[in-house]
């Protein structure tokens, strides 16, 4: 079965500390991978994507993610977080090139404490 | 590029009433998607249009739900005989058909539906 799992529902971090948000997926076909951020009462904003090529991808707001095919993971990282990074983060997978829909994980609530 | 817009942003209705939401995609995006997001969960796919053709529907889209995109531009999502379980955020997204960004979906702010 094709599924997306975000292992942490909540991650509290102090300001300027590094953070990693974990995402694993289950698939027997090739995948396209995405991370979205959702601020309160807003829609989803694309942070970054992996389609092919280099497994380390950089996105907006200083975030990056690494695709690990053998571990079927796509973890999101930021070396130093800010208060403004407080939001809900969603990992999403497009299973195969022909698929149109995104399958989302349950989300990780990132809270930055001063 | 004004982004994806949705109307209304909030809707409160009584159980059994019909509701209709509108989505205006980014101009010239020929692909349009509807998702539903319940509290504490990630969005779940409902349906997908390419131009005016509805090409995929989720099993989540019961007979009470219908979506249209009559001229390949804006889309409407109607829910008939609403139930309390329909309370959720309804998200619309669009993507370009053929460009380097064709795999990216751009989301609107959503319509929050509350069924009392």
C-alpha cells in the first residue's frame, strides 16, 4: 500500500536551534516528494520538492531536505530556526509520474520557543 | 499571478442544507484539484480536473458531493444534504499543465465549513 508517515506530531524547539522533521513513505513505484508549510488559517505553501537528480534539495526560508531511497525517507531540516517558523509542516508524495493527486502525511506541528 | 482564490472563506450551515464553494485557479493553470482537511490531519484528495474534464474522483467523494469546472477555468464543489461529518477545510489547488513547474500544486486559502 502507498502511504506517507510523519513520525512526530509535535516538535518543540528553541529559537536558533537546528530542527529535523521526519517523513517516511511506502511505495513500490517511483515517487515525487514535497514539503508544504501551513500557517494558521492559511492554505499550504510549497517549501521544496524532489523530482530527480541530487538527493539534497534546498527550498525557501532556509529549509532543505534529503531524499533517501533505501530508507524511503525525505526528512526536512533547518540549521537554525526562528519564531516565524512556527507552523504546521506536511510531507506529500506523488506516487509515480502518471499520478496527479498528492498523498499527505498527518502533519508535524513545529513550535519555536524563545 | 494573483494566486488561487476560494470563496467563501468560512461557511456555517445547518445539517441537511446544501452548500457550494468556488475556486478560481491561477490563470492559465489547466489542472485543478480539490482536497479536504479535517482538524489535525493532512489534506485528503477529493477530485482532479484537467481543463473541464473531471479525470479522477476519490472514494471520499460520496454521491452527495459534486464538482464541476464548466469552462476549464473556475470550479465549484457542491455538497448536498450536509452532515456534521462534512465539517472540514476544503482546499483547492491548481498546477500548470506543461512546464517545469507542472508537478507543483499551488493551494488556495481554503473554505472552512462548519455543519451545525
